C-alpha cells in the first residue's frame, strides 16, 4: 500500500464529513477515531490488491479510485469508480471477523478485487472494531451499508451503471486541432440529453488542488478537461485527473512513437483510453486507424465527421452512458431476423452506436457498422447468401464439407479491404480459438477475415489460421456475446437471439444413409448432405441457450419455427419475424426515452 499520513492528525472532522456517518453522535466519532487513520494515495498506487487480507473499511475523502477484477484469461476487468464520500473494501470487512477455521480466533478474508487511485486521493481507514463502535451508536449505518452492498452487487451484474466516468480529458495530438470548438460541440450535445457539463482549460485548472476537481464533479454530471499533448504542468495534471482519456487526432496525420510524452496517468496505464479520429472532408488518411489505436494503447476508436452531427451525438451518448449497442447471435439463415431488428430500431428513431455478434449475427452487425442503409443491407445479403447457396461448393472433406471459396469471394466482394478500425462505429466479432480453447474477440484487423473466422463452423467451412491460431465459428463457445458488448460500452444493449429453433435434422436421413456418390446421384451437388446439418447441430449443442440474455436491456426473440439453419431462401420470412418481434419488444421498453434527446438546445 502506497500511503502518506497517519495517526498524528485529528480524524474526527474527516469522520464527520462522511455522509454515511452524518447522524453519528460526536462522542461515538471520537471513540471510533481512535481506530481510524487518515492517509493519502498517489495517483496510480494501489489502495489494496486482490488476495490481500483486510479487517478495515475505507472511505474516500477526496480523489477517485478504480476497482479491477482479475479475469480467468489474465485480463483485468474495470468494475467501476469509487468517488469521494463512498466506502470501499466493505465486503472483505463484513465477511471477516468470524472464526472460519475453528481455531478460536476471528479470521480476515481477502479482497476479491484490486483498487487503484485514479488520481491523487485522500482516504480514511476505519478498523472493524472502530466501525462496530459507529454502528452501535447509529444502527442505521448498517442498513445503509447493506443497501450499498446490494446495490453494488446488482450493478456489478449489469456492468454499466456504477462504472460511469465523470472526468474526461480531451488531449490533442496537434496544436492545429481546435479543442475548444470540439469540447463545446460535445457540451451542446450533452445538454440535449439533459446532462450538465463543465469545460476546463489549462488557464483555469492549472495548479489547482484535488479539492477543486472534487467540487467540479459534485456540481456537474460531466467534466471535460482540454489539453494539448506536450510536456507541461497542465498536460500532466489533466492526464492525472482523468477517469478516461480521449486522444483527439487528425485522420490525415500519422502518430508519433512514443505518442505520449510520458506515462504518468493512471487512466493511461490502465488502458482507459479512446481515440477520436477527426475527418474534415475528403482528405486522404495518412495511416491505418489501427496505428492510432496501437500508438495510444487505446481500447476503442471513434470517427468524428465534421463538427456537429451524428458522430458528435454518438460521442455524447457514449460519455453520458446513453449509447446503444446491438448484439446478434449466430443461427445460420435464421440470422436474417437481425436485419428486421435493425429496420425496427431505425424506424423508431433509436440510434445504433456499437455493433457486434457471433457467426452470421456478426455478418449482419458488420453491415450495420459499415454504415449501410436498409436497402444496401438487403441488396448485399440477398446477393451474397439468398440468390445462391453460399455453402454450395461441396468438397470431399479433409478439413471441411465445403471448399469455402464461395464464402471467401462474397465476403471480399461486399466488405472489400475495410478494416474494423475504419468502420462507422465500434464493432466486434467473436470466433472460437481451437488452439487455446477460448473465444477470441476481433476488434482490429481486416473485417472480412474476422467475419470469415466467426462463421467457420467446424466440419463445414475450413477454419481460419491467424498468427498460428486455428479459428472457427464463434457460436461454438459464445453464440450470444452480450458480455463482450457490456465490456465495450456502458450504455444500453439490444440483443437478438435466434439460437433456439428447430435445427432441421431428419431422423430418416441417418438410417441406412447412402455413400457420398450415392447422395450426389440422388440429389446433385447443390443439396447439402445430412452431415452438414449434423455438424451444425453438434457445433452449437453445448452452448447454453440462455447465456447472455440476462445482460441485455431489450431482448428480441423472433418466432422462427419454420426457418432452419440452412434455409438460405427464407430471407423474407426471417426478416419479418425479426422486425415484428423487435417492434413489440422495443415499444414495450422505455429505451428511446432513456437514450435519446430530452430537451432542445
């Protein structure tokens, strides 16, 4: 623990300033103060780490902390902010203090997450004994703490409420970028959402103490700090104060390496960074968007066309936690239903800010992320999948029932050389990595390659080999990746799941089946042999059909009783089923009211 401060200071005034303790008698505060200590934690330092034992609760007096949970794949998932006035570490304190191992002495339990200071912060630590004195004097404290714990557990499952950043630092990579103009455009877009914001430049915020920024956060929903990327005091301060950093760069420029003068920001070191790539017209891009992502160590990239307009509104919704992400499941031809969902959202005036999915659902999500309108999507999907069977180039199997050339050609024809970073909105596709047995999230690289991997159902299409890894259909491990969408953005999620429907297996096809050439003689090369349906069913049967559904705000379940996985001609029926189900689900929700404009600027 990196701490400064100690018991020499009178902590009673600090105790009295904590909202949780505002009704506790002064005498009890003085008694508890003997079991408390004040200290400061520099930005980037841990308050505590997962696995460390604890018998205390901490109250944040000033500054801000971030909670992180270690995932099975080694990543650290950001769980949320802990701000001034809020407690942290309460779970370990409440779970401890009892004789767990039966040796006659109370035991402490470890923290389940790590908590780091996101900026220079002050903390008051109260031991279990001190907290017991407080709760004895004012029993309502326990009730308030129980409500907080339940709220955090609930929010932890939703993954999108308590994680809200409040302080955004917009840092320009070039002095030619008019940050004031950009920040004001965002401020106006936020105001139309009923969100109050404050823009702070270096002339106002330089050399201000942490209390100045705490006050700004208390008075506004959002604080926007603006700075140019240079090694000076305001740049360093604005970076250290950020909950999230937005690197503002010109699309016609190249990033320098290293991009940042120095890594002195907790948000930067914790990868809480996005890139805003500015487009002013028809200028030629100087590099791949992925180059900016890599140079900044960023999690996401947003394209900002012009000054005001839809791209600015998307950024505002993202800042406010009002963005809308769509996530589409795999399901072969049944995934046509997702097209109907997109049409319904657009007709109702509900924006789409993020898109992703697995298998054929990712293909539809890719169409949305390309910025295609309804007619373009229909035209391209009909040409690519409906007019002729995309899986019709049957093959004597070695690695797949089909050669895959038709699919490759269609993906190349419609998606070309577009990279995921080029897309109109943040996008992902999920594939299954057979090399390490985990699913892979495609957030960068060639779009058609990611789509080819996510639809490569084992045994049907040949797998995709990328960097020595063998990739197959995302539906094998994560057919409805709502969890990935939750990690990508903290707004609302509309999910369409078409996985639970008849798979088209006919028992008679597996009784005394003919050989390959016998099948061809009877049905020709255009008809799929029974093994195709068998492999499709086998590839997805282990997936929990309800997985991910609890993570969406609006769940769309189209009626697709007569549409099979391989029924590529059932376009109109499936689209209409998706449209009808989406209209019903969306009209029953209050999504439009939550995400869209609430006042006129």
